């Protein structure tokens, strides 16, 4: 009798445990399903925003796509003519055109990503009225579109230069791609930080645009930072864009091992700016101006 009662108690506890496990699994599956559905909605929103952005920026005549390629090429050609006039040769061998083009591609990628991200919330303020569109959806859509656009621009530039007889085949394509990702990360972080600050004041954006002009010239567009005197290297070292351009050239030119480059500094700066931007966006989300 006692043994029968003991077995019934154990059986009851086992059934209760199974029921509890099934309940937890059900809740777990529901939570997983909620996360999956939220991810699907996020992806759909990002894709829709990308299509809208492409139509708005580039138009139906495709002239916008042409200008996206022509602008950096014209800039590189202009710089090449100026530098060649003073008899400046490529410090890494090859043509001065290729030397300058590697820097222009890297810096313009950073510049354009930053510019697109910083204006993302203001330019799409009307869409933020819709509950399914979140501020980060707008940021992600612009970042992905700008990065893919610049991959296309870089490829077209290199193909055009190759057709003209210049050496444009990178020594280490993986390093080149990583350097571009690093510059894109820096632009994303700085752009998001600026976008959030713009909700309160536009002073920082104006100051930033002024600062980026000397930063462009000091980042090694027409020179190698490692070839400068140590006193100047110590100053330029604090510019993350200089490390991004040097990283690009280290991957592009065979045999070039930079003594100046610090990849971690570029990546950490981008991550810190991105973290600050995300944190400020979260804190001030309710105050985002959508009027």
C-alpha cells in the first residue's frame, strides 16, 4: 500500500514536471517566434527604405548613379594633375594616379557614409510617424545602401583605370575590403552620433564639416604618414582616417608594411562612436524631432 502510494506520488511529480517543461517550451517557442517576426519586420522595413532611398537619390534617369562614380574620379584626376605638376611621384611605386585613387576611395567612403547617416533621421522624419518604422531602420537602410554603392564606385573606378593602363589589381583583396569596412564603421559611428546631436542643435554638424576639410588633407591623400618626421607622425596618428587610408594601401601594394598603421585604433574609435550614438539614440528616442 505504501509502495503504491509512493509510486503515485512520484508519477504525479513526473507528470507535473513534464507539464511544466512543456509550458516553458511553449513560452520559449512563443518568445523565439516573436523575435523572428520582429526581425522579419525589421528586414522588410529596411528593404523598403532602401528602395525609397534609391529612387529619391538616384532618380529614374540613372544620372545619380553616374554622378556617384564621376565625382570621386574627377576629384582624383584633379589631385593627380596638381601633384604631378610639382613632380611628386608615388612613394610606393607605380603611378601617382593609383596612389591617390586608393586614398580617395577610402576617405570618400567614410565621408559619404557619415554625411548620409547624420541626415537620416531628419530627412525621413515623416516616415517615423509609422509605428513599423524605427529610427534604427532608417540608419541601417542608409548605411547598407551607401556601402554597397561605394563598393560599386570603387570597382568601376578601378576598371576604368585598368582600361587606361594603370595597375589596379590589389595585392591582398581581403585587407582592402577590411580597410573599407573599417572606414565605413567610422563613418557610421560618427554619423549616428551627429544625427542624434542634430535633434538638439546643428552647431556640432557645422563644426564637424569644417574640421573634416583639414582632416582630409592630413590623412595621407598625397603622402605616406610613415614617411613624415616623427613629430608630425605623432600628430597625425590621432586621425583615425589616416589609419584607414594606410590600411587600404597596405592591402593594395605588395611589400608595403606600414610602421604607422594601427588597425585597432581605427576600429575601436568607430565602435566607441557607434556605441555612444546608439546609447544617445536610445535615451533621447522620445525626443526625436519628427515635426
